[in-house]
């Protein structure tokens, strides 16, 4: 919920930070508006004439860009999902292709080409092992997702894949089979005849605006509450039926009752609501609301808004009949809706009544009690089941089954000539479709079995020759796939075998999440160590190190941020009057750690991202404040903490010490209220295991200014029991430590991983080869025409012992 004007004013430091961020944003807008050239102005005018969308006069024309919703970033993609993106980039909605299910390509019509580079043999852990060396890949690609290794020839699969047309246009075969009376039916012309998932019927933002739905950013809806939703829903997202009843007040129609049902038709919310203004007419005939019903009610609009936000999952799809009226009454904005009045369409924009649809399609009588009004639960269930029936049955069968009852006409059999001989089945392979449209395709790589005409293939013995040949092209192909294999050849010839190399690399990367702590009091248990270090972030594993004199522990965090915060906050923590030390492991792989962490902090994926943990007040009181906390040094002295029998926590300043993060967990509202003063918060992620409260949060600001403003006010946040640091773990990884876990059948491998961590000649050679690869890819990227979708795929590695995922980079040049 957006903070209201009556919210408490932020602290001076927060206000100053917000003002600085606003000024910086204003300057950026000024720079953008003055950067509009005559050429760009002419392009903008042309775009407006072609009906590209909303006119934005002060800004340069919008260029294609790709984005992956945060909810999908941590889910690996497969080859078929990658081809979804390539199909949409090349063909778009004009070719009947819908947006990929896992990402969004904005302004696809302006894409001028597609270039895919497949790098064989490299994995995700190779990228992060050589992260500093791969400067081009880590700085020039704004989207990065984990890639599941494929056993098929990736280049061949791209060319031979068949784009799935999901648009309303009909193929020749379907068009011939469909009776001519149905070809212009409003349902068929809008949705086609194929049965599709629910995402095909979710209203796009443009249609929501056209149909007078409340949409964020549109005039008139500034005070509406916005439900936090995922960027894109899937065909498996849950449906919720919604219906509201209104009364007429001095200010117009106001909400008097709201009902919500889940996908099984069970009522999850049914509330009477007290209108804010004086009621002129209860509209009992329609609403069923009477003065006696509302007299004892104290529930307000704000109350039901909060309840709906709590009940609806983030991927919920709301279903209703003329749902825009209900959302306006609720003063609510929800991005994903299905309107049954627009599913069962009539000619000339007319709409069926819900009662008619329920009686005809569901064979159910609703709204039968004259004078007593509607039952919103009954109406919500009816709208939900109408949508479920339409999705399950498909538009063609819906029309054919109810053509006479709903639309009032029948299909008469016509005399037809004998059917002509069937036309040859058209080839729908991706490469053939593009060539039919006059767009060139090409493969560059070693000689291999690729599903493409030989005239469109160029074979080369080395990656250097291949890339040089591609850059010499006078005109680049519209779709080009380059297969690089030199690094794979090198890795296959290395000793020790590739699996052992991967294990060594994994161990080195995992050390970035490891700290050593101690000495601890005698008898200090593993559980107590986990409670202590768990206040900095999720702990993956603890290994107790018991010497003859003192007790130490090796602590492995799930996230890079956990280890960083442990070093800053727990180094100097007092147990029984004795400070403990927290240090990182010391070995060759950690020599460039600080440089690597700085680079990860500045990663394009982490721009504007902040990591925060909230502690119990007793923890902040007991931590040695002379150490650096949140990147700042405090002068306050340390508080000595004692325990009872060395186990139970003692009282500190009258409070009992709890060495954990807050038990109640973080909520989005409290995090947004605290950090919203520093800048606009786009998204808050609260990772939590099932049944557990979230103990830490990832906060995404609209711009990096908000992140820096929060970091500069870390002392104030410390007083509110927050410890923060810039995000380090790339957002496409749910856990840094999990990334470094090899799926293997050898249970003894993990214990022996650190037996081979020295820098060898082969390591140095690999580093040089990765540097060459990155420079060559940079030259290739710069040679591409503007508005080309560039994709680089590290294929990953699969063997009899397990698999390691690859990585997919995406950017529109």
C-alpha cells in the first residue's frame, strides 16, 4: 500500500536522502528530454502514425528490451523455453506468437535481428569462477538466467523448432474446416478456435485501459490500492471469483458488500462494508443490502482492501462479470483479470447478462428472488465457473454448443462440391518460416548435423576463424547461430578429469560463503552457533572445530551477504566477557575475494538491490558496536554478555539475549514503511521456507539512488535493529551455496573437494582462454546491428556422475 499523506514524516537523514534521490531523478529526466534529436523525433512521429501505443512526446522512442520477472529468475529455463523467446523475437504477435511464458520482450516490433552464441563445455560455475575476467558478459547483459543442460544439438533444435501460433488468426486447414458462418463470429475472431490456457484470456493492459479498468499510473486512480502481483501469470495460476454489491451515496455508488471465492468455489471472503458517505438509496432490489444489515457494521473499505491483499496470492487471477465496476468500487488495482462479459462476446460490443450466461451455459438459475437482490457469492461462483468452462472447452466448441441459445442463429448444411485434393502440409520449422518471410538464417561452427540447408551453413575449424568470418559479413543474417567449441576441447583434454575440476571450482566458490568463528565458551553447541550466526542470514552448514584448548566453528552461509554481515557485526561479539573473532578462510582462491565482491555488488543485476536483516533489540545491544556495522564505525563501547552455565542467554540491559533474527518475521508492509523513505521501492522479496517466517529481505529500489540513500542512513537503520548491505548474490540464484553443489552419485566427493585447490598451469591457461573468449564475444556484440537480440548460452555439463547447469545471457543491443 502506498503511504498516505498522514504518514509520519521521515527522519532528517532519510528526508535528505529522499530529496537527493528525487533531485537526481529529476536531472535524469531533464537529460533524457533534451537528448531528443530530430531523427528520433521523426521516428517517434512515424511510430504514432502506425499506432504503436501511448504517445510519449518528451522522451526518445522506446527501444526493445528484455526483462525476466523476479519470480522466474530463480527457475532454470530449458531449451524449449529459450526457443519460445527466439520465436517471439523474430515473429511477434503479427506472426501469431505470444510472449514467452517466462520473460517479457518489450517493443518486439523494433527487433532487427536475432543472434545466438552457444558456448560448449562451460557452466554457470565457470562464469562465477572467472567472474572478474568475463567483463563483457557481466556488464553488457542485463538479463541472466540458469540454463538446464540439453542432450540435443542446440543449434539444430533452434532451427528445426516449430513456432506455436497462439493468435486468433486461423491456419489454412482450420479455416477450411470451419463453417463460413462462424469465421466472423465475435468470439472466434477474438480468440481463434484453439483451446488454450488461462493466460490467453487475461486482459492486456491496453484493453484494461480501453475497458475502463483501474490501471496503475492512469489518471483518476491515484488513490487506489495496488495489489502486489507477479509480472506475469502462468496457465497454472489460481483463479478467484469476485463480486461486489453497491449502495448509492452522496458521492455516487459505494461498496457495501464484497465476496471472493477460490478456484474450487469455496468462499474465502464475504464482508459487509460501511460506506463512508451518507446513503441515499440501498438499491436493495439489486444489491440485497438493507439499512438493518449495515447498521451494526463497522468494517471500512480500507479494512476489506487489507483483507484482500492478505488473502490473494501474488499470482492470482481475478475473475468477474464486468469486473471493472467491482474493482472501481473496491478502489483496487489488480493486474491480472479475466472478464466473463468479454469472453462470451456479442456483436457490436454488446454484453450478455451474467444471469443469462449462467442459465444457458451452466444450466443454473441465479438472481431468482425478485426484490431481494443478488447474492454476490452466487454471482462470483457463476463467473468463476463460466471462465473455467470457457478455458477447458475452448472458444470453438463454446460457440458451436451455444450458438442458437446465446447468439440466436443456426448453421445450415450447404451443398458443396467434392472436396479438392488436400494441399501439401506446409513446413512450420523456424528456419523455413523465416526464409518464407524473406529473412536470412545462418549457422557458423564446426561441421555437424544441423537441421539447416548446407547453403546456409559456414564451417570453421576454430572459434577465432568463426568469429572473424561472422564479423566480416557485409549484411548479418536475420537469425544467426554460432557454436563455439574450443573451450570444450580444452576441458576434455585436461587432467584431472572434468568432474574433478568442477568439484574443485565448486569448493572455491563455496568458500566465499564460509567464515570461521571463535573461540567459543566450553560446551558451546552447534545449535547455539547456528542461532548466533543465523541472525546474519540463512546458514547452510556448521562444522564444529574442537581443539584441546578452545572451541571454534566453520560456518557456511547460503548467501554471500550472510558471510559479509557476519564479518561486520559478529567480529568482536562478547560471550562470557570474551570477544569472538570472525574471519574468512585463507587460501589461494580467496586472494581476489574483495575485488570479486565489489564487482558483484556493482553487477547490473544488483543495481538498486539491498539486503536487510532485522534483529531482536537485545542482539543489537549486545553486539560490539566498536566494530564496523553497516559499513560504518561506531564509538560506543562493547557490552559484556554472560550466559548461565555457558548455555542459556543472559539479560542485557534488562532484556534477555536472543541470538536470532526476529521470530515474528518480516512483513512487506514494515519493510516498505522503513525503506520507502529512501526512494521508490519496486519490489520486496521475503525468502522463507514453507511454514517459516522470513528473516531477511531483498529490497529492489526503482533506482540505485534509493539503495545508496539507505546505505548512507545505515546508522539510523541500526537503531531500528536493521543490518543492511548491498546485494551480492545475483538475483537469479536462490542460494550461492546451492549453486556450488554438484549433483553427483559419489557421496565422498564433497569431503575430498579441498584436496585440489592450488593454482596450476591448467588453471592459468583456462583463465587466459576465458579472457580471450570474453574479448571475442565483446567484439561480436559490438559488430551486431542496433536492436538485435543477443543471446549467449553456456551449455552446462552432463555426465554419468551428474550435471552442472549452464547460464543464459540476454540483451537487446
